[in-house]
């Protein structure tokens, strides 16, 4: 597999329902669809992005969820459309806490 076609940031797209409307998402797995459909029920805490974790939601995900694969959930919860540009050092972010 080519490097640009693999890794934590590469996802396909799919149509899902959210708040009674159909929308297209880049996340195509059932776990992701569940979270997107239930964003309003997620509890969260606030955190501050450390310098070493700037522009790396995958590293933040790994700290809180023991997997880098929930980077997209942090992006969605913080309205960060670009994981390579968002999550600046010192930025205050929401971190979902009831993620299983």
C-alpha cells in the first residue's frame, strides 16, 4: 500500500443520518457513525494542547483512548476540519470522556 493511502488520517466517505438529515462523512466505520449520530450525548472535558502535540490529534487520541484512531472524533468535537493545521500549541480543546 502506498504511504499516502494508509495511516490514521486516510478514510473513505459514506452517507449517514444525523439529526434527521442525511450527510456525507469521511468516516466510514460503524463506530464512527455511532459517535457522529450521538454527538449531543457525549460528555467531555477541556484540555490544552501541549507543544509536542500541536497539529497531532492522533497523539492526543492515543493519550486519552489508547489508540490514535480516534483523531477524527477530536476533530469533530473541536470543529477542526484539518488535522494538520488545527490543534495549535496552547489551544483549549474538548475531549470526549464517555468513549468506549
